[in-house]
């Protein structure tokens, strides 16, 4: 079966639903973490309309997730954000202000405040999550070396506030679930040796065999998931090329 299709995503959702875990948003886990939590996090980097499909499929199953939106046109959409929030999902800011400010932390913080208020004008924002920006030389988390998001009623930034020795983290970065070698910034600090899954089918099998560690955060990029064969192939080719560039950049920086 082809991976990263909506059909495969539905299979994953249904198996997670049957796992016995408790679906929580990022903010819920930050405040009252369930021992068997399942956090569905979505980074809306591009093809924003795909987020609607994900949100509707979850809502049909009584599942809620967290959706992080950038403020660029490829992601930000007033009506879409409100629609997804109306389905019971959490909205967060997928910030990249160090990129916008070309590494100037004071300017990045100023922009962060402006962009946060832009999102808060249409949705409740309690959590934020950095955008990895693999083509950028800047780490967007660096803005917090001089400033604090706590001053803006933000209760969590997953990369900075969650203990990944306790919380199992899976991400589809690189268009695979074990693409660490292609990741430049979507990495977490952990001293624990976690299971590895390459495909969505691997995760589904682990759930069926009760071998998926809980609590777990699964990070999705909805732009990668489609049943449209042309778009699916285009995404496969583009991501394969992108992975090689990211791998080269990562090795060069060592």
C-alpha cells in the first residue's frame, strides 16, 4: 500500500482510536498530561487546504488535535483557521521570526508579538511551536535566548517544555517516520532508546500488537498526505531531492 495517502491516514486514525489512549491537544498535555496520551500535532507549512481534510476526519471520529499555522500565505487563512478551531481543535503559532529578522533576536521578538496578535485576533492561542526552516541558517528557537514566551500567556513550546524521555515523539519529517538523518532542526533531546518505525504501516502494526509507546506525540505535515496520484508523485520526487540537500547540509555542519 502506498504510504502518505489519506486512506493510510484514516487507517492510522482508526487504529489509534482503538488503542485505548487518550487524545489530548498540546495545551492539555502541557497542563494535565494523561499517562496514555496521544497528541496529534500538525505543522501547516504549505498546501493549507490539506489541514481541513485532516481536521474533518478527526472530528468525525471524536478526535482533537493541534494545528500550528505560519503567517505566510501558504499557511495562513483566516476562515480555515476559524473553521478548524470550530471543530474542537487547538490552534497554535508556527513561528519563524528569526528567519524573518535574519537572525536579529530583538527584531524577531518584535515580529513574534505582531504575528501572535494577528493569530489571536481570530483564534485562541496557548501554545507555539517553531518552524524548522531547513533552508535557513537560523534556528527559530534562538529568539528565546533573550526573551520569554511566558510573558505572552503561552503555556508551552513542545521542543522546549516537553520531556522526550517520557513522551515518545514521531514525525513524518523527510516523508518517513525515521528520517532523523535528513532532519536539520526537527530533533528532540532524549537519552532514551525508542522504537523505530519507517512507514505508517509499521506504526499501525505496532498499535495492533500493543507495542506503540504511550504517551506519544505524532507530528504530521498534511501537505505530504494525498490520494491524488499526480500530487503524491510530485511530493515524493520533491521530498527525495529535498532530503538529499538536507543530508548534505547536515553533514557539512558537523
